[in-house]
């Protein structure tokens, strides 16, 4: 089987389903596993793949994500007679279902069931642990200039809410709304998470936002964006990571 993956988290999943050797094309943003992807041809980015080259590679299946990739590229690839598997999980349950679906498409059902089962097991454990703790009101920031966060219709919200978090901006109509630091200050979240991707937040941005909002610096954390936004074989560890972040805010209040 010849496979092209146009989404970094799906590329990682392909390797964890023991199909990495069948990849003939990935994006330049596909970085895990490093040794594995280094040997695979790069066919552009997630938003600007080289459709012509992908067609030349004649893959049996192209893995795409509805948010990471463009609909026009999927249409062009299908018009060329290629098969595209397009997914966009927003919840933990949808992520487990996606893993099973891709596992079936890659003839790796047993491996997919192992990963999906682990996702569901970790999710049950996280829910159980959260039920014994007070909720933690959080904001998860993904961009600067403008400051941007996430609403309830996102994977990051799902994994943090599973752990007992309550998203300060869950009800915003846009999936990735811009917010003013004054709104953040007025909401007085227990925890402010600054993601390492897509914007590479660092501790100096914590200092900046703490000054702009007047919130205690202890409320801020730099959060690994891969664990909180990559869906697939990284999700079990992501669930545990989210639970630790939420629990850290609870512990800080004790």
C-alpha cells in the first residue's frame, strides 16, 4: 500500500499503526517520529501541498484533516482519481472512532483497536479523577497579535474539559476567537494556558500577559500544543497531560 499523509498527527498515527514504511509522501510539518519522517519525501505543506507531485506518487490512500488541509486540494486529488480519507475529530470519542476508521483503511485493525481502547481507557480514568475535584476555569491561548483562544467546538477544549476544566470562552461563536487581555482579566480564570503551537509561546509571553491582565503569574502555564491539539496515537498521553495541567491549578489553590 502506498500512503500520503497531509496532517502531522495522522503521519504519527500511520507509524504507530506499523504502516510507516508505506508512506511515500508527507508534509514538511510532519516531524514525528523524527527518524521515520526524515526518510519520506516532503510534498509541501498542509495548506499548500504539491498536488501534481502527489498525483505522480500514485498513492492508494491520502490521509487528510478537514481543518489542517484545504477542501480544494482534496477536490483536486479526488478529481485525479485518488482516494482521500478526510477526518476532523473534535472530541475524545470522535478521535477513537477516527483511529479505528484509519486502522481499517490501512488494514491495521488490531493495532488501531489497541490505540483507540487506550484513548477510551485514559478518558474514563480522567473523568473519574475530575469528578472528585472542583472545576478549574481556564483559558487556552493559541496566538498573539491578536490574542486568540478556543471555543467549545475544538479538540483542545474537549481534552481539557474532560480533565475537569471549564473553558472561559467556550460559548464564543468562532472556533478560534480573538480576545482582549481585559476580557481575560475580567473572567478571572484559575488557569491560563499558553500553547507552544501554532504560536510558540514562551515564558516571556507569560510575563507580558500577566502584566497586561494583572492576573497573578502563578495562574499561567506554558502548555505543550502537540499534546493538546494532536489527535490520534498521541491522545492517550495528551489526556494524561491535560489532567496534570488541570490538577496543578487545583493544587495551587490548596
